[in-house]
């Protein structure tokens, strides 16, 4: 088995992966299928599609591709519809990494984390991760910590002197902090940007208040107009 593993996501740096380096095994989520097809069928050794089977069957374009796929595709269970499907070893991975403090669920919030854990479980030593930036706070904040935890397992092995390594592109937000708490406060630029953000929020609130005042004025005007119409019709004998 190869000791080097490259895990891909769908962010822009996925294309920097060592596709031509045969010393790396390359894994990717099924969401990268369209891109690898477009980019001259770049080499991927395993695909991962870990949504429940009923959801996969509801995604007809994806299902059609998976049905024709020759590369192993790791799923929650083997599907007769997808000849290349392989059952992800959930029980084994959960047993290897679960802590009682986690409660009911293993600390996994995304496919990439499942891929990292499987790589550690299978004995890979050298981990390269491309296309996994997780930089958008709203979409990925809760997912990034899960990946960082899995990478922390590798980091722990490195600290204990084992021959492990992690390679991340500069664009990735994994294992990165904006500043070191306590020892490195936010820069003046960050503080200036935050101050501008707060002032813009106040400006937005002011406009909202003005819009509400105008709306209320409109409602009063409309009420007065309807009242005038009522009395006009009353006087004219229409009602």
C-alpha cells in the first residue's frame, strides 16, 4: 500500500494535486466527478459518496454517472445500482476514533473528515489536502472544526515522533487562525474593517427606521384617502 494520500475537495486548489505523482493515492468526493471529467479525466483512485442511498437515487444526474463509474466509490452501503460501490467501514472507523465525551455521534460533520479518518485508519503517513478551503464562515464554520480535529490526530502522531506529515495549500483555512489569542490581537486593519462594518450596520438600521417611518406615513395617508372616499360617496348618495 502507498503511504502518501492526497485528499481532494472542490475548491479551486484541487487542480494543484499531484495527479502525475504515482506515489500518491488520490481520493475525492463525488462532487468532483464533473470537474475531473472536464479536466481530461484526471486520476482519482477512490470516490466518496456518503449521502444515504435514497438521497443518491434522488439525484438522477449523479446516479447516472455513478452507475457507469469504474473507480471504487465508497458509500454507506453497497448498491446493486452502482457496480463500483464499496461499503465505507463505518463501524471500524468509529471504534478507532470515538471518545465517550462525544456523546452519541463521532465528531464528523462532512465527507472530508470521513476521508481523513479512513486514511489514518488504513495506515497512510503523508497527507496532502487540496481543494478544501472551508473559508466561508456561514457555510463551513461548523465543518472546519471537524476536519481540524481529524488533522489534529495526525499532528499528535507527528509530535510523538512518528513519520507523519500534513501538506495544505496557502489558500486553505484548515489549521489557520486569524491571530493568536492573547498574544496576537487583531491588526489595525482588522479593527478598521470591523469598525466600518459596525458603522454600516448602524447605517442600515437607520435606513430601516426611515423606511418604516415612510411605510407608516403611507399607511396613514392611505387610511385618510379611504376615509375621504367613504364620505364622498356618502354625500353623493352612492352608499
